[in-house]
């Protein structure tokens, strides 16, 4: 999480026991989750007001940092996750599946960029922008779960529409599509 | 200011497509996208295609389409079309280069975004997440105290609805070996590389599908991605990862700029 430390450093020293329990409960839920858990879902599971979730996440993050843990709570892909911090990448890299996004080809990344900014979009529309066939790039992106089909466009031939996935947001460390860097150029 | 062949050779494989090539030619000379010296750029573009041809490489059709577009623009700039009323039509339609400039500018934005994405992906790959897709929830069986008669009762409304609905129109599926190779890899990746033939592709598939799936499996074994075992009794074929399991799928389109 990119929250700066000035906020977390000023937490009250004595937190209520229930707060600590909720923090631990949050940790437990995130520990067993293999995908981002939306704040609303967390609020339901912990039986707290949705507004408290970001506070609990911040407190848990603070506690993890204080205890010199490798984990951090992050808001990514439309929800919260527990993940290892970047400085531990070299230790865990050999234990995990190769991260596909780190090895995507130029055409695949360019195609992914077009889809990310213009979704939902058809293959024809992507090809009109890139000026080349994008079939293999699209297949690669689907294989890596970075994009998925999003219904069909109501136009001639009803072509398939594509959109990015939660996995895309997680892989690119984005909370939501609004976190995408602004597209360059005057018409952006 | 022609690009030398040696310079072209180095970059031959690096273009993403005709727009990318044009953009590089324009950038190399610090030309404004909205004021392209079309004759000069067309010559350079064609020189590039000739160089590619001389190296016996296949030129992707997109590059040829762009060559035609450039020549068309060049011609229109030399000889503006004369309309019925005698005035040049292109004056009304605007600069013939306009559409190309617009496409180049748009492409440039996404091309830059693509490069930015590489940095984002690299930064994002430094975080470690819980892996493994959650296992499918266990199938729900009848709860104690319920029985098949209750189940049949529950199904009744659905059955009557089925009878009312018009027969669905089905389009025949035409599986290709390539598509089957991809679906084998996809399905097996989900299963950690192991599986049984019929368990993966399902029972009761059409014969055409079975043949394509089987040929695709043989191809994957040939490529070393998978190994297969079958007992002499003719049981289901057991599939396991081969030495090349982790090798990325090669795409067969060997054309320039892909």
C-alpha cells in the first residue's frame, strides 16, 4: 500500500482490544484469500461498518511493519490483499509460478494497453489502432488471464468484445482502472 | 537522407507494424507528425520493404496495405482530384495526409502506453501473492432427509419450461488442431499439467472434435511439452508434463513486425 508513513505513525498507542481482534480477523480473511477481497465483502465478514475497513487495513499494515513482517496489506484489483513486500521478491521468486507479465512481448503489451484504455473493445478496433493483426497477442493475453471476453458488440457480425481482468489490475498493482496512468497526447 | 540497409537490418524484426515503422522513420528525422514530407517518407518506407524482400523475408500484408496508402496520398498531393464543379475536391476534404497523421498520433499514444506497461508490469511482479486458484467448491449432494423423489419434484417446473422453449439452433463447431493445442495447454495448466484424456475433454464429444484433440495432443508430445502413458488394456490416456512444459507457445506467424 502506498499510504505514507506520516499517517500510520500517529496511531494511538493503546488500541481497544476489539480493534486488535478485528485487525487479526482481517489478517485471517486476507490470509486465506487468493484474490482481492472488496471492502464491502470484508465489512460483511468482520461485521463492521464499511468505512472502518480502510482504517483496519491501515492499522494492520502498521502492525505488520512494526513487527518486521514480510507481508503488507494492499488495495489492489478492487479489493484488499495480503502480499509480500517487493524487497522479498528475490527470496520468493523461486518458490512461485513465473510471473507472466514480466515476460510479455512488445505486441502483447501494446495490445493490452489498447484494451486497458479502450475497453470493452473488439479485435477489429484494436487492429485499426495498431495497424497489425492482433490475434496471437489477444490469445496470449487471454492465456495469462489478463483479458477476457466481455460479451459481443451489437454491430455487424456481433464481434467479441474484450476487457481487462482483476488479474490484470493485480499484476500491474492498480486499485482500479482509474489508477491507470493518463494516456499521453493532446486528445487524452 | 536514405536509411542505410545495414541500419534497417538491425531493426528489421523490431517493428510492431507499419504504423510503428512509419513512426520510427518520422522520429529518426524529427519530422512533425502533422506535416509529413510524404514523398520522402514513402520512398524510405518502400526502401525498407525492398530491403526486407531482398532478405527473403515474408512481408506481412499490413505493410503492403500501408505502402498502397502512402502511394495514394502521394498521388493525391501531386494531382488533386478535380470535382464536377471544377475545384479541387481535396481542398474541401482537407489535407490527404490528415487521416494518416491522426492514425499515427493515436498509435503513438498506445505505443508509449505499451512501453509504460512494461515498467508497471515489472514493478508489479515484485509483489508475491497467494497463488493457486481456489479449488472448485465440492459438489452438493442431497442433504440428509431429502431423497430422489424430492429432487424429481424440484425439477418438474424446469422440465415443463424446457418443453415450451423452441429448439436451439446450433452451429457446428469446427475445431482446428491449433485451437486444440491451445485448449490442451489451457486446461492442463489449470490442472498443474496432469490429466486424463477424457476427463479433460469430456465424454460424448463429436468425433471430429476427438480427432482434432488427439492430433493436438500428439503434436504437444512431439514438441516435448507433454508425455502420455496408456496401459495395454486401453484405459484412458494419462497425460503428464514433458520436459518442455514450461516453454512458451510459439506463434507460427513468422511475418515481419508481428
